[in-house]
C-alpha cells in the first residue's frame, strides 16, 4: 500500500518535472514556431540564478519565483533582439544560431562560475508514508506546476494580451493591419517563454544538480515532448508530459534512470511514427 | 550519365585540382612530415572523412542530422568490439561501415517514413546520440561485455589492436602504411561521393533537397532515397570512426558527447553547405584552431564552448553560406575567369 502511494507520488512528480521543463518551450516553439535550442541553457541560467541568489542570502522562494524568471526573461529578450529575430521563418538557420547561443551561454557561465556542480537544498523538510521519507517540496512542486499551466491557459485564452499573441502567431500581416506591431508581440512572447523557462529552472534547482552543461539533459526531452504534443501546444504538452512522465517514471522504478530515458525516447519515436502530426493532430484538435 | 571529361568545364577542373592535391599529399606525406606530424595528420584525415559524411547528407541530401557523431562512435565501437573478439582487422573494418549504416537505416525508417520534418529530425538524432552517451557511460560493470570485449563505461576501451595486413593477424601496419590506407580511403570516399552525386541516385537526392514535393510528383519515393542517403552518410562516418579508433587504439563515450556533434555541424557550416571540399577544409582549420587554443595561456577564460558558440553565431549571421562558396563568389566577381555556363550565381 505504501509502495503504491509512493509510486503514485513519484509518477506525478515525474510528470510535473517534465511539464515544467516544457512550459516555456511550448510557447516559444509550440506557438511561435521558433526552435530555441538554447532552451536547456535558459533553464540552466534559471537554476544558477536561484543557487547564486539563495547562497547570497536571498529567501529561496523569492529567488525561485521572482528572480529566476526575471533574469532569464531579460536574457531572453536580449537574445531575441540581438540574434533570434533575424531568423524568423528560417527554421534551419534558427536551429544553428540558437545552438551557437546555447554553447556561448555555457561558455560564459563556465568562465564566470566555473565548471563544477552546485545546488541548493530543498526547503520544507520531509514527511513519511509508512517507511518511506519524501520531501514536502516535491509535493508542492506538483501543485505549482498545475497552477502554472492553469495560469498559462487563462492568460492565452482569457486576456487581451493572449488574444493579441495568438492572433499575431496565426496571421502577422492581419495583426499589423489592425494596428498591432508583430515584432513587439514576438519579442514579448519570447520574453514570457524565456521567463517561464527560467522559472522552471529555478523551481527544479533544489531537486537537481546544476553544472553549466546541465541544459543538455533537458533540451532533448523538452523538444520531443512538445513535438509529440503537436499543434495545440499547451494541451499537447500536458498530455504528452503525462504520458512520457508516467512511462519514464515506471520504467525508472523498475530499472535505472538511464533505461527510463531510453524507453521515453523509443516511445516518442514510435508515437511520432503513428501520429506524425502529434497528439493534438488526432485528438483534442481544437484545443490551445 | 555522361562522364566525358571536358577540360573547359570548371567543375571538372576543380575535381582534377582536388584529386591532384590529394594524390600529391598521398605520395609526399610520409616524406615531408616527420613521424609526430604524420600521426596528427592521420587523425585529421579521420575527421576530414567525418566532415565529408556530414557535408554529403546535409549539403546534398538536405538532412540536418545533429547526431552524425553517433555513427562515428558506433563505427568506432563496432571496430573495437569486433577486433578484440576476432584478433584481426579486415572484417572489423567492414563491420565498422555496415553496423552504423544498418542502424541509420533503421532510424531512418522511423524518421523518414514517419515524415518527420527538419526540426524533429535534428532533435531525434541528437537525442539518440545523447542516449548512447548516457548508456555507454553506464556500462562500467563486469556484466557489460560483448564476447571478450568489455565496454568499460566512461573509462573507455583501451589497447584496441590497430590495422594488420589482411590475412596476417600478426603483422601490424606501420604509421606510414596507416597513413597510406587512411589517405587512399579518403580519396576513395571523396571521389565515390562525387561519382554518386553524378549518378541517377545522387541527382534524385539533390532534386529532393531542392523540392521534395516536386520530386514526389515526378514519381520518386522520397522517403526511400532519403533513408538510403542517410545510411550512406552513416557508413562513411562509421569508417571515419574506425580509422580514428584503430589508430588511437582507444575509444571512450566522449565520441557521443555534444562537443563532437557540435563540431561536425561547424565544420560544414564554416566550410560551406553544399560543397564537399569545404567541410574537409573546415574540419582541418577548426581542429588546428582547437589544438592551438589548447596551447595558449589566456585560454583559461576562453573555454571551447565560448569560442565555438561565438564562431557559430558569427558565421550564421555574417557568412551563412560558408567559406568555400563565399570565396568562390568573390573569385567570380574579381578574377577574370568566365562564369561557368548554367551555374547559379
């Protein structure tokens, strides 16, 4: 019984970690169709912001929830202005340019902070189920992820900003005829996506180890999840995270995390072979 | 197919020039280089071949594979495992080409028949590479072995036997001989690819790169052609891996790490997408830059990630075509040579 409860929490935790990893990319790649290969590095920067700020004496919640998204959002907007905006609509060039950005960010962080593992400890201590000890923070993380996605959904469906953003992604020319400046909308949307990525990096910092190259572990699974999600980026990402998170966590429980990752990839490739348009190409068609 | 040699054709002149340079290098190599340099040159030949494979599938097949290093690594590991088990190097050499090619065929089946587009393809190939990295790194235990060969995890396999004369497992090749073998293989691969690109198959592959839908309407099975081209590229990368391993007598999982995957893209990007000589020169230049950076004292701040990232960004912003096509454009503009007829600007 205890084992079942533990397994359920572990699976929910795996799903929330994967969904958090994908949140920013669902907007930048899923909605804007900008291939940001520096996604993992944005998460890494979010993680480092939390670690550095917390070690400097800032409250960990303020570091995670405010500083990380703020810092990475600003870095995201700078990158968009200086680099990414020149490549809109040129997929392959964006891919290479953002990969260059990713290596550059790793290089800069390595040069400043050094190439060794850092981290912060999770707040809020432990609780126990039977003989198992679990960190309360992991439970809270599940709740925060759920809230975050509800928030994203409401912003993009219920607010004027969300309407303008969605409209501009669908038809930039029509939007500019209506007096909206598409470049500004792209900039702001990219910034929001980057900020969400930074937030994810910050929130995951207490339960992961941070090194300059940590982004590589996030970027592949994030892209695969968002791609498998398909055109309805937000819904698709949630569904795909649910599926992959469950598979990976169950396999990891039975074997090792590495085999869990391998199985996730195999499942993803097979799913894409069966549903080339992604999950939302087949079901939940009219979702966001 | 027309193979009449027309000396007025600039493409033919280019081919003759490249062939002459390579042959000169082949015969002069052991005479002009001392042993230490020759050893480095052999490694450069292996990276040049890897660059060539990427130049082919990206520049001519239009397949942007982020995991070309995976096939390099698979080829290397296939050679290592086979040569340790067999005790001679001829069959392992063949295996180092066939195993990556077969794996690429399988992966290509899923990717191309699933009609994954450019981005998805890049992500899937990268993910496959990183999975190999993680997996091989975790195989340090006794239980991970194939035949007599232990995989050794992140420590890597060492004392791998090098090439021997075919049929004579006890007589290994000397560095001079290895140089000849490597250089001949590079020449064969280069002209083999040139031949392939002039054949029916190669022209269909280029047609698919230019316009996939149109090629499909003309009745070609795009998925099949891409899968085969991908597989050919993987075989060449595997051969490069085999050269690298047989000469180094060592391989570790770092061949699957992101650094090499990134460098391959850079070689082609810098040399010029859509050329074959460009990527080879690109690999040569960057390897030398890499070695030079390693000897500099200021390099403490300038780590390789920083330098490579900056190079990629500068090239993709300022010289997106790469050096060889740019040099060619400049030459056409400023030198009094006739623009080849039928050649696009």
